[in-house]
C-alpha cells in the first residue's frame, strides 16, 4: 500500500533549509509562522525562545513597534527607487545616520541587501581603489581559518570554513589565511601571548607574499563559526599597526558583531581599533527587511570621484542596493538603539547571563565561556553532547546556534534580566538532556 505525501512533505523536497540534509529535516520539520519580541511560534502553536536573534539578526526582537511603524509609513511613500537613475531621500537619511554612529572617518556608505553582497562589494571596492591609487598590483586578501564572510564566491574564498567551501572548489585566487588565536592557545601558557603570536602571523604572510601584492586584511572581530572566538584588544592593535606599516587596508566584518551586541554600537569600538572599511548587516534592520552595507573611510571613497571621462566611478551595483523600504527599517533600528543606549543594556544583561553560563561548568562538559555583551559562546569538551544539544534545545523550545564543539547565544539587546533567567533555565535543561542522550 502506498501513502500519499502531504503537501508539506512534497514542498520540503522542492527546497532546502540552510546546511540541512532535507531527508532528515523533513522527519520533524520546524515550520515558523509567527514571531514577536523574543519568541517564535510554529504552525502547531509551539513557542520557541529566540536566543540567537534568528541568526544574529533581531537585535530589537521581532516586530518592534518603532520599526513596524517606519515600514508602514514608507510603504505608503516609496518601496523601490531606480538604481541606475536615482537614489531615494530615505537612503540618504540612512547613509547620514550610519556615518554618525561609526567610528573615525567611516562615512562612505553603500547599502546592500545582504552580508555577502556587502563583503563582495568591499573586495571590489578595495581592488578598484588600489588600481586607481597607483598600486595596481595589490589584489590579495588575508583572512582567518574558521572565519565566515558569506556564501558568494569572493566571500566564500575569504572564509575558512572547511567543508562549507570544499564542495565548491576551486575558489578564487588571491585569498590567503592564518589560524585564529584559539588554534594555538594550548601551545602557550598565556592567552595574551598567544594572541600576540597569532596577530603577527598576518605580517609573516604579508611580507612573504610581498606587501606590493596585498590589498587588505579582513577579519570578524568576534568569529562566529569557530565558536565565538574573541581575541584580545591588543590583537587588533597589533593588526592595525601591521596594516599601517605595509600599506594594507584593514576590513572588519561586523555583519554579526554590529549594532549594539558587544556593548558598543560596533565591535571596533568595543576593542578600541578603527578599521579602514566595515561590512555590516543582520542586526542593521533587526530582521524586518534584508539590509546590509559596506562602509569605508571617506577619503577612500574620494578616489572614485572625477569627471565622467576619467572612468573612476565604482563599477558595482545591485538591484536592491539602497532599497528605500529597507533603509527606512535600518534608520528606525539605529535611532531606537541610540534612543535607549541599548549597547549599555547589552553589556549589562550580557554580563549577567555570562556569569550564569559560567556555572554550567559544574556539569563537566564545558571548557570556556567567551564573547562580549550578549554575543556569547560556550565551548564544549564532548562533541556527542554538542550534537545532542541541537536536538534537545529545539525539543525544549529553544533556538540557539549549536555546533558539536560549542553553542552560542545572542539574545536581543532589549532583553531584561528576567529574560536571561528564563533563557538560562532553558539552556541548562537542554544541556542536561543532551548529556543524558550522549551517554546512551
């Protein structure tokens, strides 16, 4: 006797959920149909605590009233502007607002619709900049293993994420990597010295590749896919000095770390080092509309100014770059973060949660808790526990980032201490269940 597939089963075979084997996912699919505040609800009415902002996105929680109001107002005015002919007024407002909260002279802003677009545009911007600035041979980028910069080919070539990349090789040429500090930490008795050593690896690569060929270094201030890798502030000061001495631009990929999560508006401010370019996204619209941006020092942008016959304009664009509907959301998000000084709340409630996460060490499966603000990672010593935790967390109505060797949380920066108590109880319950499942 044959059974007829349900519409859901059929549709799940016609698509994919990111990085999931769909045969497995379809056995017990999570299908979301509503979100508000810190919670999701699935089609069966089950509630989930969103401990990761969807995917480091919903910094103000879901359906924030100020953002929703801004979108309703913009919906009645303009939702698309012709990118080859014009720019919208709200996009210019957004550009001004972004430039007012970035560190240093990072005032040249180009909005896009996703983080991968922003990273790709940064690479193209840097290569064209050097060609137009008397250094046409500078085309290489140095990044880190375990780093993640996006899913498109240039961004993927800069990433150091193993099997996420190898299925698509060969990659673009001109991308080189060094290990992050966590890779070498057991070879040093001191974490600070480990960071000094790892920062200087960038100089080894630049010198041996020839500085005349190296365009930029790109790093996430806090590395997600390696388990919330959190270098020291000195690490970034050394990196800044290396780039300055060798005439290499420094790019911070703040797509995950930006917009209040680390206790400052940007991680660049948390660590006290200003890059030459930043890429931002995710939290920039609190997940309401796809939005990202490439941000550069204003003087770098001036290299693209000239008469039409000079042909020095930035040769790059996307259909939805600077979309007015998205920019309205981004403007509202930044204004709300500033109005409430919400980076301070992220520092406060993040510190409270971190102290509670430290107590999980009593279960014997945790090596370290790390991160800044509400962006926190917990390293596990037992990978079987990590695998089980992904299942037990969802079963308990908890959405967080789980990997065999670690798990991460990044709750909304509007969260309260009571929210953190609820979240911690769910994490501990899920961890205990995962430990039991790993013993079976």
